[in-house]
């Protein structure tokens, strides 16, 4: 590996750390500001299903959390799955994040219970999971399929989160996030070259 190539790899890793770390820091700062200055009232800016004003939550909800426990539970999978999305190309992370944020948020807004408020980054996390799990199916390359199998083995238990089995958990956000990740996997798939 040449010095120029190793320098490019180092810059790419720095960019990934900056992006993931910056977004995670934004979530933590927002939660601390909410706890200490607004006493949890910022959660009102989450997704409010069937309410026109609730549409703003599609882009705000991923940065809001229902307390430190909720935030801690989302931070580790956000960092690990987000980094796995970035492994091939950092730009994939932005595309997958935007698609899953929109699909998950809109799905919650359309199907969520009236008068409920949905917050948290779990819709995006399930989007990363769906993207990583289904990229191998859409690309049909050995490396992509192997990677999907590894992700399935390590994180396969997450799939139960798309079902309405636990009260107080936005399974709609999980389900539509996963669907958003599947859409992103299809859009970003690099077809196998045929000779």
C-alpha cells in the first residue's frame, strides 16, 4: 500500500469518526439540554401521528429521546451499525440515513396512534439493519452476501422489534425504518458485473 493510499484511508476514517461522533454528540447534547433546561418538554417536537404540525418530527425525532436510558440504548447500535453502513462508502451513510429517516417518520405519522408522540433514533437504526441485511440480496456478490450473513448473525435478534410485542416501543418506527433500509439497499445496490 502506497503512502498516498494509506493517507486516503486515514482521511476516510477521520471523516467517519467525525460524522458518527458528531451526530451522536448532537443527540447527547440535545438530551442534556432537554433534561436540564426544558425538563423533557422538547419531546413534544417528536412525530405526532395524523397531525400536520407533527410532520416536523420526521426530521427532529431521531435527535430526541425519552431519557438517558433510551439514548444509551440507541447510541451503541447507532455507532456500530452506522459505521458498518459507512464501510464501503461513507456517502452510503448519508443516503441510507435520509431515506430511512423519511420512510420511518412518514410511516409512523401515517400509522401511529393519534395523540401519541414518537421520539428516538431507533427508526434509523432499523434502517441501517435493513440496509446491511438486504444489500447482499440485491447485489448478489459474494462479499455483500457474506457481509449480510455476518450482520444477520450478530444483530438478527433485532428483527423482533418490527412487531408490536412491547408496549411503549414505536414498532411502527422500527418496521418502517427497516423498510426504508431495504429501499436504500435496492437503490444503492451495485449490480454484479457480467462478462
